[in-house]
C-alpha cells in the first residue's frame, strides 16, 4: 500500500468514484486519477464479490477509508501519523 500512497503528492487526498470506476471528483490528487480511481474501485469490487465490504485499510502511516453510497464511492487517502 505504501507504493499506492507514495504516488500521492499531498498528505490527504479525496476521490469520488462511480460504480463503473470513473473518477467524478478528486482533491489533492497525483494527476493520474483515472488509474488510481480504477484501482480503488477494483479493491471495492473484489471485497463485494467476496460478500464483504471494506471500510478502512491501514499500513504504516497510511490509511485509506472507503464510504459507498448508492452508485458513488468516496475514498479518502491519508499519510499522517495516527
């Protein structure tokens, strides 16, 4: 996961992704939102296919938080100490 968060330029980033994995909104992103949005949606889809949901992924000082509402997924990525 550190490789994923190392591509992010800022300490905090917010993404809104459609059910199809298309980026709708990003704040403080790395500039390659399409690729990152698709990866984030793939993580969500994998968990849903397994009959589960993902709320948060933590690794070291990185945290990815997911919130799914209808056809949109809200993702916040943070690289700060907790």
